[in-house]
C-alpha cells in the first residue's frame, strides 16, 4: 500500500469523523428526505378544500351540480370528478360485475357470521362499515384499511384474499356498496389514528423518485393544471369511490392506485397493506370525511 494512498485514506476518514461530530449532522443510515414545503395544515373534512381550490361549493351537493361545467373540457374538473369520468354510463360497467363477484365471495365467507364479526360488523350489519375504515384494530395492534382487514379475516376462515387482489377488492367494493350515500366518518383527532394521519400528511409532502415529486407537488401546487391530458384535482373527496373500476386496470383499490402513482413518478412502490400506504390512506380518507360513498365508480 503506497504512502500517498494511506495519507488520502487518513484524510478522508478524518473528514468523515469531523462531519459526523457537527451538530445536526445527518445519520448516514437514514435516507435523505426532501419535503415539498410548506406542509399544509389540512382540515380532516371535505370542506377543507374551500381554502385549497375554492371549488368545494360547486361539488359538495351532488343533487345540485352545475352540469354546464360538466360539458366544458376546461372546467369539468371543478366538479371534482372522483366517481365518474366523462363520458360515464352508470347503467353497467366492469365495476358492476366486480360487485356481483364480491357479494358471492362475501356470502361464502360469512356462512357462520364470523367473517362479518371479524370485520367489525356483528350480526352482519354492514351498513356504515365502509365509512369507519381505516380504523385502529386492538387485536392487530395497528391501524388497518378495509382491504387489509378483509385479508386478515379471510385468513381466519382458511381462505387467501390477498390485499390488492381482484377478489379482495371485489369484497371491499360489495361492503362499500352497502354504505352507498353515507358520508365517510373516521376520527383522526387522537391516538393511533391521529399519529397515522400526521405520518400520512408528511408522506404526502415527501419528495421522492426520478422526478423528485411529492403527492402535493401535483395535488396541492398544481390543482386545475393539465397533466397527461387530464386536469389535476384536489385530494379532497377522493377516497369515497374506492375500490374503483379503471378501464385500463380493471378493479383498483386505493393502495393499487398509490402504486400506480409511484410508478408514474419513478418511485419504488410498496406492497399493498404497507404502513406507509395505510398512513396515506388514513390521511386521504380523513380528507373525504363528510363526503358520500359512491360505488361502483368508473374512471379511465
């Protein structure tokens, strides 16, 4: 080993030790995280969109939508189309077939009533169940979304319904359909749900991937702008139509949609049911509080 190489190595090691001793020096074991600042203070209710885009009065009451906006390519985004992309045919689409499949699977799983009870619906009372997920499950020791609960409760019956699979999403869609028109209502004011909401808020503003984008880069900073031929809408009211039938991807749960967004932005995706995705689900669901469940929905 040459003397010059030894001197360079010693100098490099000294610099590393000096930097690590500086106040606030980054832990090399921790990945660098750049935030899209400032972090917004989101109200956990759809009316919070009043401050973000100002379009909330145009779409808060679906029985009084201004359909003139629907016919305008430049303005239809102001109706916050989350449950139907134009042109939309409510008579029949792939989501209806998924709904039928989900009902058949649910009835098979719940012959004894244990599946419903495991989900948190004793005596099979599914109405309103969708509006209360994600939720903290003491038996699991963590916050879970409805699809994760379906996977867990199916496994207790000896069946595999993997989170993110078509059949899991179909069961979730059937359960959601029994809360049709009821407002999302999760409580993120305290405890593990509050912690998950705050983690999700931070993740929503965390830049990552090849494009160095955060969710907020588009859905806060560029609301109303065009992206790949469509207008960017706000995150408010988004979750109330999931699982959704996507004409190019079949049935899509919220976690699969997050995976799609990650791939589009050049970010390494995670598995459905991962804590990061569940935290984002809690955050986004809270921003749909007060908005009615609308399934089966179709988007392009």
